[in-house]
């Protein structure tokens, strides 16, 4: 990606976040998709690769903007997927200020990471979902699917299909049991990716 484009994205985000406007990252991506900005195509969120690239470019620009605004004394740009906005520096914990070890900032500021291939993106997504699974649900999820360790992806899928077919509301099954089976399967399948 060209430096001019990255500077443009950073400047556009600066105008959007000016005056204390706070928003989630998704809102920024959607705004950058609009024809007035013309940064991302309409299908920028349609598959894992375009989503990864759109996310990376926005996060890269946000971390650049955070460093710029901090250096200029404007404030500290708080960055998380669900809430992005400028805060006064004195309201920010010292260990969160630029210059401190920040693995996310280091990742997104390294433009080599933008070239991650499809396999790498899928691995990142699987890692994300594995960390999102609440570990204490593991034993309960296995019990819901009537499984005992060791479990592999194939046995998990087969058991889910069997139980989903048995409990599906369209086949006379209990909707609540079907929901529990489906939820357990969703959590377990990312652990066994």
C-alpha cells in the first residue's frame, strides 16, 4: 500500500474522530466505504481476506493517528474494536501511553503484516475464536454433545449432526435442546480447528 494512501486514510480518520466523536471500528470501515471517501470497495467486509485488509489499514492508520495526536499534545486516541475516541492524556493510565510496550500497535504499525496470506489470516481468525471460547464451558459442551475426550473435528461434526437432527424443532425436537447443542458445537469446533 502506498504511503500517500495511508496518509489519506489517517487524515480522513482524524477528521471523523475530531471533536470527541467516539465509535466502533466497524463504523469507521463503513464510513470509509462510502463514495465520498472512496477508500474501500462496497464488498470490503465480504470475505476473510478483504475484511483482514480493511481492518489492518484502519488499525494502522489509527495507531499512526494516536502517535501523532499524542506528540502534538492533542490527547490520547483510545483504540479498541468497540470504542475508538480521543481522551485527555491525564485520563489515560501511564502504561497505556505511546512508548510503552504495545503488541497490537507493533503488529499494526508493521506494514509487512498487511501481506499475510489467506492461510495466515485463517490461522489468525481461528486463534481469535479459540481465545473467545469460554474455557469453563468445555466440559459442559462435551457433555451436551454426549462426547468424552479425546475429541477430534470429525467426531465432533458427526455427533453434532446426529444430535441436531434428533432435536431439530422442524422434526419434532425441543428448540431449547437444539439451541444448546448448536451453541456447544459452535464453541467446540473452534477449539478443534
